[in-house]
C-alpha cells in the first residue's frame, strides 16, 4: 500500500483544487506554507488576504487580543463537555473506501482503550487552510507475467482520497495562551481503520501517553523524538473539503476521526535536493559548497537510519516509507550538525503485540520469527529506505547530460533474459525519482546493488553520486546492499563506516 497526495493551493473562494503529485506532495504543500503559518511559536499573519485582521499581531499601541473570534471552527460541536468518545460513523465505510485489512471493531475498541480520551474538542480548532489530500494508492500487476519487467509493465494504480490535511490553530481557552499552530488530519469515511492504526502506533511510540497540557506541548521547542508528536484526537462531522471527496455525503453528515499533531516547522526530505542554498553546493561553484552537501547527505542518511531504528526496535514497521514521510528540521547544507530527522504517516504501520522489556528498550525483533508480519514489514521499510537514499543522493548530485541513454543487454542478465518488449526502459533511464530508481534496482537488476552500480557508473551525469557512494571503499554501496537485503537490523546499520560522525 502506498500513500500519494494532491496538494491544495490557497484559494480565496474556498473552491476545490487538484493536481497530481507523487507521495511527497503532501509534505511539499505543508512546507510551502510553513513560512506563512509559523514564526517562533505562533502563526504568521502578515500575508494579506490569508488571515483576517482579527489575527494580526498586536502593535505596541494595541492591547493583545487574548480571545479572538474564530473564523471557522469545526462544524460539529460535542454533545457534552470533555473529550468526545469514539462513535460509529453515520455512513457505512463499505460505501466508500475499503478498510485496507487494518480494521476490526475489536481492534478499534482496543486502541481507544489503550489510548484513552483524546483531550480535544472540535471547537478547540480553527481551520486556517486546507493543505493537501492524501490518497491511498493500491497497485496491482499481472502475477502470470513472464518476468519481473513484464509484471512491472502490467502495473495498474488506483487512487482513492483518504485523508485531508489542514493547517490549523489550536485554542486552549485559557487566558494568556495565544492560538498555537498545529496541523490536523481528517480521515474520510472508510479510512477510519487507517486513523485508528496511526493513533495507536504513534501513541505507543510516544511512550504510551498523550501530552496532558496540549497548549504547552504545541508551543514547546522542537523535540528530539524521531516521530512527529501527536497532541490528541477528536470526533467531528465531516468537513466541506472532506465531503467533496465522498459521494452523496454533505458536510457534517458522517462522523470522522481527526488527529492533531504538533507543528514543528519540519520539511520533507523530498524538498532537500532542490532547496536553495546560501553557499554554492555544486562542485563547479565551490569546494566548500560541495563539502557541505556531502556532509549533509551523510547526516540525512544517519538521521533516517536512526529514526527507523527507533521505530523498529519497538516492534513497529512503518509500512509506507518514502521521502514524504521523512521530515528534516533544516534543508541548509551548512547546518548539517543541527539536523533532526523525524518519521510521519503511520497509518499503514504494523505493531508487534509483545510486552515491552525493561525500560522499553528490549530488542523486540530478535523475539519474532522471520515470517512474522512485523519483521517482513521492517524488511520492506529497509528496501524503501534504500530507494529513498538513492533518490536523494542522485537528485542532489547528478548533473544533466544530453548523451544517449541505454541499458546494455548484459546488465539485465540477473533476470535471466532480455527486456520485455512492452517495457520502455528509456522512459526511466536517468530519471532520479524514487519510482524510477526503484524500478531499476528491483525490476531491472533484481536487487543486485553491484549491477546497479555498474549501470550507474556508465550513465553520463551520474559520476557524482557514484563517487560519493564509492567513498571509504564503497561503504555507501555496502550500506545500500544491507538495506536492500533486509538481513541487518537498522540499529546495527548505525555502525556503518559510511555513517561515521553523523
């Protein structure tokens, strides 16, 4: 299962926008608005037409407005004070999106019993801006295909809108506590199981408790926890944006589950390679810039492995890992020493139902068999991280070339034959997207990192990425090999020579 997204550009008339994006578009959209929505600890209101005058920063001549009137509170008010309790949607899930094999009534009841009250109400929030829609991408292929390349050519992708993301303000209702920036995920009818799954997993990874002081947690500095902190959850009627994605449903009709997350100003890994740098980054513009870039790339890789190790060592598999689910505290090459990496989007995660060891540090994977769903999921995470690293490195270091691009026939011999005639390999040649590089690595070269390296070393413009991974006697390629094979735990990969000093 893969998550993809459609970003929503700001619109003054509230109309719906759409446009196709890859899995990372959600994170790109959130980050694109970060400058407008976040200062040190509050939302920015300097953008004309974006926020109303009620939310301007007070001038020295003005008294601060401690209780501004909300522009757009969530539509459904709770029937009683306190956190709303889980309730059954008014509209059947089966009419919209399948439960993706994650949900059951018993599982949902167990998660809510484990997590406890969400501590939030719909009226606590103002929806400032719809940022994006996450879609679930279900991929099928022909199982009877003659080889992996033919199977890849038969791939069919079906996308269904699943989650709507909002930049929002949280109002604690307490004096002298100004509105705090947060972001909300609204899970549409039919994706309730995804919401419950993410709620249970993130709550578990946060040590089994939600913050009691929501406002203090929302405005606190960036934490070192390698996942995006969850503030709480609540039930509310479906929003107009959500209702527009579901047939025959009006705003407020169906009860949907909302999760509230801390806004930390993180930006997705997918934005890093093309981010503007204050110091020139490419070798023809300066050695200092290239040195910083290579240092940053290693810091990113080390941070990603550390974040994944944190999750895996607690018996969790992420399930939809990609550069849009890995968030960076900075995109600046010159600040590699300050980099913090976090994981997001745990809706398709798998968690082992084992009691924690002393202090919660017991190496759970060692207790599970190789065919356990969590172990299999963790191996998929590792392979996905290898592709994410290739995408990041090649996009950051490769240079454009007009030389012809072709794959010699001998390079596909790991598959035991020639390319299938229906496979247009030229379409993915020299493409540094994760999808294209993943197809080369898995479909063309059958997980053979050595074959992939031989191919990459012959591609004009790819000399930089190859040389980077060749450092320390090809330690970078060895790290990728370990990730692809999935036989080494992530925590052990932190000792890779390639990641020394990160």
